[in-house]
C-alpha cells in the first residue's frame, strides 16, 4: 500500500531523496548510446517502493522498479540515445508506488554529430 511495504500511512512518508534533480551529460554523439547513473535514498524508517519512468523510448533505466530499505540507498543506471543534433532535455519521472505525485529528473546536454 502506498509507497511503503507494510502499508504505513503514505501521507507521513517522506519522498525518495534524489542525488540530484539534473543529470548533465555535456556533449554526446547523435545516435550513440550515452550512459548515466544517479542515486536514490530512503530517509524513512520503513522500506519504500519506487518506479522510475522515462519520458520516451530513447531512455532506459535499470532498475526501474525497486524497493529501497530503511535508511538505505540504491544506484540506478541508464542510457540515452538522442536522434538529432543540438541541445536536449529528457525527463525521468520518479514516483513512489501508490502515489500519484512524482519528482522529476532532467537529463540534459548537447548532441553532436560523430
């Protein structure tokens, strides 16, 4: 229930803590996968379940559906492929299971031709 494994009232549960709300990749190549990683922490006294949903198919995240133990953290890795030259911004939506609200992480950089 909610984002908490044992059904604790979700209104009292703190959001997952993001390492950053922005991942800056700098220059990447058009049509070539670029990798990134970020960390999530759980400041609650109970485990929480989290889902990370990319904005589009150009971005993959692993793991994208996970549980974080109490007072613990997890590393999430991903990759992005941009299909046109120039500045870009893509988004990851981070949501605790059982909640409708979400947090946003922006992935940004500039895609250049190889």
